[in-house]
C-alpha cells in the first residue's frame, strides 16, 4: 500500500520560481504537485512546468500571488484537478485572462459521491470526492487528457507525447495487475488512514477504507467516532 501510494501521491520538494518558463519548451502551469507528476510523465523533456500551490499548502485556502497569475497567463496549457479542490481557479484564470487549453482532469473520472459539509466539490448529485488521481485507473485516463492537450498545444511533438503516454499507461496496467493479485491473496482488505483520501484507490482494488477525518478533512472526530474506529481496528 505504501509503495502504491508513493507512486500516486504528491511528493516532497521546495517551492520553485514560477516564472519565466524555459525557452524552447511548452510552458505548462499545474495547480499542485500530483498534477505536475502527471504532466511530466507525458511531457517529459518537452515541457516546463510551474506548480501554483507550494508543497505543504492547503489547496482550498490558497490565495494565488502575482507570480502565480503570471505563470498562468504565460502558460500554453493549464492543468487543474477540479472537483472543487482549487476554488480559487476560476477567478485566477479570469484575472490571468486564460481561456484556452485548460485541462480539468477530474472531469474524466467516474466520481464518488460522499456525505459531508459542502466544500464546493459538488454537482447536482451531491458532494464529490476530489481525490480522483489516487486511483491508478483514473490517473491513466487523466493522463490521456493531458496528452491530448499537449498535442494540441505542441503538435510537433505528438509522437513523443503519445509514446510517453503509452509508457505511462503500460506502467499503470502492470502495477494494477501486480497489486490486484496481491490483494486477492490477502484475507484482510481494510486499512486505516487519518484523512479519507483513498476511496478511489479502494474502489480499484476492492478494499475498505476507515479514517479519522472525512474526505474533506473537516472538523475533529468525536470521542464516539474514535471509539468506533478503535473497535474496528481491533476487529480487523
């Protein structure tokens, strides 16, 4: 589980200078690190990315700086997760006068609807769990949409973007096959996490997620919730 999460979760790093972009490469603005990893898997050496939300910042509460707006305005492609995870995005895109080649990757995923306080991750059917990229199957679909955007923005490297996507998709397929085999052999298929971010991963592999806080990491758990979780841990 740890190895699988390491591949898909955003990693560690330091905040980078967000402008200018490297000359001769496709300029791409991404909202946070996980989107950066997907973009680089497809774009390789042909793109230069700027991450808007620094590592360690809460995506919901982030307020874009002038340098962020400049990075967005100069980007040929902007990649967002969507599903309400970047509530500042619409205003930032408008301020940066960016209207073309905006990829909202969660639109490609089959959503999971959850109960909880409305945090903006919703449509007509209710709240959407925004952590779509943590499903390997979703990540592959989202990468496909990123590939298509890169080809539109930089058709001269269509072959390279296509090859990179095929390599990425193959690695996902191999990983899914390996872990499905492992999970099918184990008797215990539940896990506990602090934040209920892994519903899509659990759906892919037939697992059950228990967590201390909900999908939006809102509020503090009650004593009753913690007691119930403790009993569930002992049971499983």
